[in-house]
C-alpha cells in the first residue's frame, strides 16, 4: 500500500497539480478584478444580471401564512456569472497568451536552423580531407 502511494507521489502529477493550485490561487486576484470590471460594465449597460427570483415557488406555507420560497433562478444567475467570468478569462488572458505564443513560435521558425549532427560531421570530414591534400 505504501509502495503504491510512493509511486503515485513520485510520478510528478501530484507536484504539477500542487503547482497549478498555488499558481491558480495567486492568479485569483487578477481574475477577480477583471471579472469585477467587466461585471461593472455589464451592470451599467444592461443592469445587474440577477435572475434569483425567476421561477420561484413554494411547496408549503408556514403557520404565519408566509411561504418559504425555493429559488431555482439562483442557479441561472450563477451559470450566467460563470459564463461571463469564463469569457473574461478567455478574451483577456487566454487569447492574448495564445497570440503571444504564436508570435514567439513564428519568430523561432524564422531563425536560421542549426546544422544537424550529420551535416557537422560531413563538414569536419571535408575540412580534414582538404587539410590532408595540402
């Protein structure tokens, strides 16, 4: 049992996951601010995206005549908030990083290619043969 755990820990996946969690936690304030800004803009343009009271219903009323409501619209609000956050992260972080990586890859491919081992050995052979002929 301990041998399997040791193998699991030493595979590297756990370390990669731990690093991802730490980086994600450090990255959270940036995502929060981007989301807060975008949600503020959306709130000023179309109003606050709040669908909590949509579809509310009650199964039973309590003795005072009030009803305890169930709010399925709250799920819709959270889904819309998730989609807005995902869009903000994609368009403000992922898309620019992909463009940056694409440019870096393009500049690397434009750089002159380094000679292969066979090409270097052939060149050395030719230089040695030329030296022998002198």
